[in-house]
C-alpha cells in the first residue's frame, strides 16, 4: 500500500514537472514569436528559427504525433497542417504574412486553404503571401504550423540525401522524383513499387503510406503525397546548401494593424448600421456566436421544407440539410423571404452575420411552438471568431454608436457562445458547460453565472460535463502532460478552446466597468467536443466530426433559443 502511494506521488510530481516545463515553453514560444513579428522577418534555419523549433519540440504537442522521431514522418499532422495552409506552400522558400493590402485588385488568383478562411496569393515560383486578418492568434497559429512543416521538411532532407558536401540523393528519392516529374507513365505495379520506396524513406509501413496517398490525393492530383514529400525535401536541401534560404517576412502594414481592432471596428460599425437602417437598434438584442446554419434551420426549416407540427426535434432533418446543398439553399431562400437579414462580411474580419426579428418570425411550426413568446426581441448570429479576435469583435460590438448625431447604447439582453472544443473528460460529440474560463499561461480567470446548466442536457445518446474550461493560446500546442495536469489537479478542467476568456473579458468590461451595456444580461456558454486531445486517434489531426456533430450542435442551439424565447415569454393574466 505504501509502495503504491509512493509510486502515485512520483507520477504526480513527474506530470507536474513536465506540465511546468510545457507551460514555460509555450510562454517562451509566444514571446519569441511576438518579438520576431515586430522585428519583421526571420530565417527558419537561423538562430531564431532554431529556437522556435527547439521550443516546439520541448512542448511536443499531441496533434503533431511523431514530430520528435527523426526517422519517421508525421502523416496525420502533415495533413492537418496542409489543410490550414495554402496549397503549394511546401514549394515556397519565401513566406510573407501580410494584411489586406489589395492583392485581390491584381491578377493574382486567391488560394483559400481547405480548413481556414483566409486568402493567400502565390506571387511567383518562390513566394507565398498569406493574408492575416484575425489578429495575433492567427499569426501564432500560422507560425506554429510552419515550424512543424520545417521540422518535417528537414527530416525528409536528412532521410533523402547522403549528408556530405555533395548531398547525393538516395535511390528512393530518385524514384520519388521520377513520379513527381511525370516524364514516364507509371503502371499500377510500378506506382506501388514507388510507394514502397516512399514508405521506406519516410519510416512508415506500406499500409500507412498507401492510406496517406489516397487521403492526400484526388482525381485531379493523385500523386500529391509524392509531390509534397519531394518539394519539402528539395526546398530544405536548397536552404542547407544556401542556394535559396527560407525566410518568413511580416509586412509593415500588418505590424501597424495588429492589436488596433482595425477590422473588428469596421465589422461592428457595419452591423450597427444595418440594425439602425432596419429600425432594430432600440430593440432587446440577443447576440449568439455560432455557426451560420443551426439557428436559421431551427426557426425556418420546417416551413421551408413543408414539415408540419414537430412534436420533437427532428435531428435527422437537420442532418439531411447539412448533407444536401439543395435543402440548405431552400431554407436560406425561405428565411430571407421571411425577414432574415444576412450580412456578407466585407470588413476583412471573415465573420458573416444573420439578424432575425422575432416579432416577424412564426414560431408555431418550430420546436418552440409551445413557448408563448410575445416579445419584439432581435437575434443576431455571427460566425466563429478566432482566438484573440473574439475580444476585438465583441468589444467593438458592445460599444455605443453614433447615427445622425445621436449616440445609442446597445440594448443587449443576452450573449450566447456556442462552439466546438477539445474535451478532456469525455469523447467526441459530448457537450461541455463551462462555469468559468481560465486563460492559459496567465493568472486571468473569468467565473460567471451560466444560464445553461447540466440538467438542460440530459440525453440518452450524449454525455454532458460541467466545470472550468481552459482558453488556450493555441490548440495545436497542447500536450498530454499539461492537459492531464489541468484535468486531474484542483483545476478540474473539462475542456479547452480558444475564445471563451476573450469573449467574457469583453462582456465584463462592457457591462461592469465601462457600462456600455446593462449589467443584468444573461450569458449562455456551451461547447460540443470536436476531439479529445488525450485520446490516441481522437485528436484534431484525426479528422472532423462529420454528421456526428449534428445532434450536439442542434441540442445546444435548442437550449440557447429556449432561454432567449422564455425571456420574452407572454405573461398570462390570472383568471378573475
């Protein structure tokens, strides 16, 4: 018994020690990135670049898998990163992070990454420009992914070339080069032989390499995996030989704008202008940060698709809408005909907005028909923010505004945040109800009274958890040690995300300090689990939720809308 206790104590202190080491490395990484940003450029193979790599290797995030194993390429992490960076990034030695500087006015074709809403431009054979509009969190996110990419590229170089003064390519790399150049037509058997050589080079089984080949490629570009590996190795080799050194630059305009709410102010002013133009600016306002479909579908889908008298929430219908574009278009068209106002964001914030006047919305044929709603409230739904951008947009939105010489206060009655997050206590698709947000790496913490409770999410299929949540500096930087520390110590954290503390800071500043909005508003926070970073095979790099996310998304939406509608419920006079 004593021996077991001693062993548990040793494990506890080892975990805490590694968690402290990780926390320190994360803090140093962000300080280094911030310094390099204001400096204006750095070389990934230079002293600064090596320092950032060393810190990322110390952190060893779960999402980057085998990054620290020198003879094994991390394929899932590579797919995750390349989905969030512009296509062709692996071919470029020069990467420029810019603001919105008018590249769309030229003949450059924008490249939009598969999993990030940002415009990128291939300037020439050697240079890629990436527009950064969402603030510091986006810069850190991009630099973290690029650092991982450089680590993997240097692995390929070291595995593909004999490290002498001539850097002679191995036989496997020569075969990969043949596939990439496409001068010879490969039969199926020859392609499989090439895949065997590729698997040997990157330290993966043939089965893993074949799966990655099919995942990375498509009908238009079946050999994409070969091209990525080839170009990563080639660009890294040119850097090592100093024939074309890799460089990352930050534009002067970007440095001027970051931290000054440049895009957030433009975005918020447009929203307030639309509210004023439609005579909605003096109505009770409910703000919801969520996706662009769930609120709209719950209020309009049944009528739009001729589904009558729902006795319970039809999750299958919402799944079908998610899966079929023609149904989505039909619901959107109907909603706009019924008064939904859609603001297609042109401010640069990449946050679209929907405005719904509840006094014009027929709730009879919705899941809320039983609520005797009789108010004139307005719902404003805006798309997901990214990291620190959440503070910028919420802070600007809650400020008073001037129209035609008059100053108006925002009549905010509630703020609801629905998002996806990494869960620590459960599995993919489960629901998290935060009671506070703790900002990672600082002493900042934001307790609040959440209008949503654990009892609101009793369900046979889904599990729900209640407790503190960690707002992290970047989801791609978390490792098992620090996450276990947050979950198992007295923090008792249930999950991690990137925006909660930033939203709550803006709400508390506006309601309790600057008095821009009434202090008696209510807040609803709920997240569904997109991944479990502590569970092998369930990290973000393992893929998205797909239709598994439909039920938790709509269950959270249901509860938020119920709270909003009940706050404007008709008072029934007692019988005389």
